[in-house]
């Protein structure tokens, strides 16, 4: 058994050097024990120097390097072993990362996602407090307790955001210090190293009270984006309970007064009077299609919807996301993916590193199909005829945008794009080459994640969804590299 003792908790270069030595010596993953400063066993190990050997070491996909650099900051004690196991397997098969169902790949994606999520929380919940020394120089300090070793990867964000301040962020495992010019890291500390309050805190509480939105707080907690564990470090957290109590009555009143029903049919028809159905023959651009779709009569769905909801995004986006149909909020706003499912999609896209501003989003069906139920409109799945009728508009979007990669979100979108009934479980995880050369990926619709009541299953499905988007991101990266 070869023991490797690492000096750092999250140093990718240190791990890579050791892993390369193991590969050159031909030592299999099951014959390696990894230790780091957090390992009790490491206190009794030898020097743990990596062996030397002469076996050749093959290259690995850039996607692995990117995932590994992030996942190594995870607090999972098995992270080093997982990375080496995948590295070993990649020497024989470089396509492993494309198999989203592979247990090692799934676990690596989860570790990296957890680190990125923790880094996001640090950006959201760090609160600096003012400290003045005897000379009157003002400095700032913050205490944060991350779940993973993500300070080093997150600190540059604060250096950019607060470049004019002198600040320190203290965590249990490490600290970061910015002197206005350079960033340095040192040992961890404890909460008592940071002052309890300062003069800025009162202003911050006033601001928080003015912008407080209980609905956003509820959503954030449901998404585990604002865990209660961080409340004790937020000066505004003590205001949450009374603000929620004061908002409940107003919230209930709003629910009773506001219905989601669209304007009357007469109002909708009046808005369409200037739009001629025959304008379809005059479509020569994406803008023409966006205007003409409001006069669409290809199926009966237009009769009850508020408006047609066309796609949005850059006119020549490299990637296009196609959903099923607009929902209640999209129908009223006239924009795709602005409701709860859209928020899930935005969060996942950001998490995996896809630039949302460079993505075109649309739906296979352009009108909202629903069943009225009191003041609410309940979503109904489009049928085959409606999907076929609306394929005219989706084909126009593809023709004008000319995306290199298309992502079908859900079975309806896949059916529209493939021209046949599609099963997500059979199609996800592998690229499909379309007749025009476009690469198609199939995954779940984000609304599916919102409907899963079991938290563990929801977390698993969310990880699979994000893993699918990682494949999309890598495909985009590969295209950009070729051009």
C-alpha cells in the first residue's frame, strides 16, 4: 500500500504531481492511501512522497481538469481517491466523462457542484465589519463557516468587488487577506477574531428592511440557498422573523385580490386586429417571425392564451434551449422561462458555467395550454397535433439563430425536434447529430425537478440535470476552441 500525504487541503497542483508519479509507477488506485492535514491518520504516516517511475502518462480531457480543480476543494475525505481513480480509468478510456450514469462521474459532478454552491453562498452571505486602528485607518473583517474548502477559489471575487478596501475573511480552516494590491492566505481562525458589530450595521439593517421580500426568502430556503446556519453571521437576520409576521397579512390579501387569469378574450382579440395571419409568407428574419407569431392560427390554443410567447436571446446564439410551452407567468409576461422553472434553469446554467446571456431560450409550443380552475390556470400538456402545428415557428427560430447545440428540455421538446415520441431516460447523456449538423442533447424539463416531493430524489435528479448541462457546456467550449 502506497501512502501519499498531502500538505494542503485543496491544492490541485500538489495532488496532480503526486498522481502523475503514481501513474508513472503503475500503482493502481486500490493500492493508494491518500492523507491530508485533516486526516487523523496522517499524523502517524511517513513522509508520503510519491514514487517515481517511467511509465508514460496519457493526456486527459480538459473537462476532467476543470471538474477536478473544483472538486478537490470539497470536504469529502475520499475526494483525492476518487480523482485518482478517474484519472487511472481515463488512461484507458478518454470517453468516461461522457457517460453521465457512471458512478464515479456522477460523484465527481456532485462534489464540484457542492463546492460551487458553497462558493456562491460565501459571496452572498459574507458580511464585512469595520475595524479602525489607533491611526484611524479603516479595515474590514468577516467571519464565514464554509462547508467546503472554497475560500481560495472565492477570495478573488472579493478582491475584485472590494478592491479599494483592506479586508480579511476568516474561516475555520484558512484566512484570506487583501491589502489593496495583492491577495494572501494564512491559517484559519475563529469567530472571536472578528468584531461583533460596527457602525455600518445599522445602515445595513435599514436597507434590508426596505427591500425585504418574504416570498424570495421562502424560495431561497426551499433551494437551500439561505441555510439557517448562516443567519447568526448576518446582522439583518434578526429582522427576518418580525418582517415575515408583518408580511403574512399583506401576502394573504394579495393572493385573494390577484388572479392569474389573462385579459378578457375581447381585449386579446383587439390587440391582434393589426396582425394578419398571411404575414407568415413575409417572414425573412427573426424579428419578422417574432411579430408574425402573434397572428398564428395554426391550432386553437391562440383562442384562450393571452399572447404567443416567442424565444429570446442573441440572434446568433451557439446554444438554444427548447422547453415545452409557456406557463402561466410566461403567458402574462410574453417572455419565455420567467417563472419557477426558469429560475431553476437559470441557477443550473450558472452553476455549470454556461454564459446565460449567450443562450437563446424558447418553447416547442408558443401558446399556453391550460384548464381554468377558479382563479387559477392549470397547465395541460400539448398534444401531438399542437406540437406539429407549432413546429413551423420552432423551425424558423432554428433557421435564423443557427445554433450549433440545441438542448431539448423535456419529452415535448424532444418530440418536436426529432419528429417522433421521445423517452428522456433513453436519450439523455449522449449527443444526437441532427440532419443539419446541429448537435442535440435531451434532458428533463426543469419543472420536473420542482414536482419531486422527496428531497433526496430531487437532489439526485437535480445532479443528473446539471451533469447533462455540463455536457452541453463542454460541447460549447469545444466549438469555441475550434473557432
